[in-house]
């Protein structure tokens, strides 16, 4: 992977030196502006204070390298973007080794140490239509929530009814897909997506470089409609979505024959993001996520969450925030599972424009990630982030 990163840097510099007759009077400035490079690192110090599988500590880390090439700024054609996101995940999973939770306590927990390509896509905009094709993270476009993304627990990113019931093109198991977005007006947007029904497994030797769509994988379809609504002059985004998986088959290594894991799977979700109050550097926003899949299809068939964020809670500059949220994962009792709930509290402090820390506490009620009956877990986090 290191030679690839070096190649990308050389490729960027080469592009900046190529003489293409751009519309801009200064081609050097235009070339520099057409390609952007960013790097980031997130680290989690995790301690399971009580309950779960065992007391103890662990560390997780995720480094990302991103580059974006804008065809319009380079003077080729309008509305085109080529995007690459390369990641390196490392550390010991606290959910697997300490907590035993179903919803996965950290959203950077990739379950191993490896380099991988998380995203590689080309996006073309034509008036109100935007089409994206390539290696996609579907949660970047579907079933997302701005307010819930500030929390560390994975279930506040994409509902486990989706992530755990159907193979999905999400971190770190992304796959090929194509999406379309059409903006009807300033208040309504429609999105459609088709994804590989069984993305490549990260940790295998290909590191997500080998992309294949097999008949046995099936396809995963997403559709979502977004509404913008104002309450007391404050903007809210309401997302209603539906997903459908055509079916998945896996190979029996004993007799080399394929068997059906499921013939079809589907579900619905509703995400709400609403700003309630805003004043200069201070604001109050809430979110709610609800997702459902028929219980005759999935053991885990219902998920609900809600929470709030206060930006600028102590500092006049608005460089700090506070959040409190609750998540509920419901089971249909086929295997006598109890329902799992999570309460999370965080405080985010922006130290500089490029560095932040985020102390976080999670209480996991009835951890259901194993076949064992576990006591409630009390988990502490200290997250830090660096952007370059």
C-alpha cells in the first residue's frame, strides 16, 4: 500500500505540471486548485470499567488519506469529481474482547489491522441530477444523520437493522455501486442506489482491490426521499427510505455447493435531523432514527434512537459541544434474545482548527453480541482527532 500512496502523490504533482489549455488565465493556479489532498487520524482509548465480557482497556486507530480531482477546475469539463479514500485501521476491538455488545461501541472498529480502499468513485453532476459510480460507502448518501454522526457508537451511524441484517457497502466492507440523486426543488431530493449484495471482505489478501459482482451475491437496492422543513425558522431534514436485497448464497466448503442464506430481505427507515435553536456560535439540535424489518425475516427487526447536541455549550467561541443519546436494538425472541440498549454522553472540545478531543461514556444494557448472558457494561472513551 505504501507504494500506492507514493504513486498518488507523484500523480498529483504530475497533473499540476501538465500543460492543458485551461480556461483560466493562470494554468498553474488552476491545476493546484483542481486536486485537493487531505489526511486525518482518529484514535480511541477505551476502557471497560464494569460488566460485559471483562474489565480492561484497548486502543483503536483509523488513518485516512483522501484526494479529490475536480474536472471543471482543471479545465476539462463541468460537474465531474474523482474521489479516493484510502484507510488504515488498527487496534484491538473493545466490542469483541471487552464489551460483547451487538451494536458495536466504536464506529472506527474495523475488526483488524489492515490497509484498504474505502472509497473510489467518479461523480458527474448535470443540472439537478448527480450520478456516482465506483467503490461506494452507501452510508455517505443513505440513512445518514448529521446530528447522530457526532456520537461514537456505531448504531448512531447506520441502523443495525440494515448493517447487521444484509451485507452492506459500509465501512469497512465497501463494494461496487451506482447512485443517482435528483433535486426536485429546494425542499425535496430523491436518491436511488444499487450496490453489490456482498461486498469484498476486508482482511483478505486483496485489501479491497479486487471487485467482483457474483450471481450468488445478489444486489442491494436503496431508495430515499429527503424533505427540508423549517420549525421556528430553523431547518430540519427528514429522510424516508426503503431497501431491498435480492438474496444471498454462500459456498459450503465441505461439498463445494452453494446454499441460500436468504432469498430476499427488506426494510424501512426514517431519519430526522432538526435544529431547534440557533444564535451565532450556539445551537441546539436533535435527531431520531427508526428502522424496521419484518420479524419473520430477521432476528433483529427493530431499531430506534434519539438524542440531542448542544454546540457552544460552555465556550462563547462555539468550539465545544455536548451530546446525549439513547439507542434501542429490538429482537423478535426467536433465539430468546433480550433487547439491547445504549446510552451515550460525550463532550467535544476543539483545541485547534486541526485537533480535537472527545471524552465519552457509554452504558450498554443487556449486551447481546455473544451467546452468553452478560451484565450491563459501563464503558469510557477518550477520542482524539487530527486533520491535515
